[in-house]
C-alpha cells in the first residue's frame, strides 16, 4: 500500500492503523490473545460484516489482525461506536 497511514498506539503497541484512500479507508485492528475474549463479547453487538470478518480471519499467535474496508457509512459507524470507549 503506497501513501501514508496513521497509527494509534497504547504504550508501544500499535492497536489500530488507518490507511486513507480516495473515497474510503482501510482500518487494521490488532486484537491480541489477551484481548480476544473481550473482543468476542463486543462483536456480539457489531454488524454482520464485522462478525464475519472476525470469524474468517486466521488467528496468529492467539491474536487476529482485521483489515476493515470502510466503504460505507454503516461500516464506519460500526467501527467508530465499538472503538469509542
């Protein structure tokens, strides 16, 4: 992916990276093994798109990296509401 990105970190760990594009964005969310249980509880209230994305994502070292394509307002609002804590 050429261009620039914005990383959101907690301590020294990147938890979310945004890749802006023309008319959309891609949001990579890193869910570690420690956060998996809480993430699965939060996912119950998420859109079908986010739940399916999580289920299809192959675990790596107990965690997952979700690549969320923000192509519609519903997706944007779903991501925004669940990450605003």
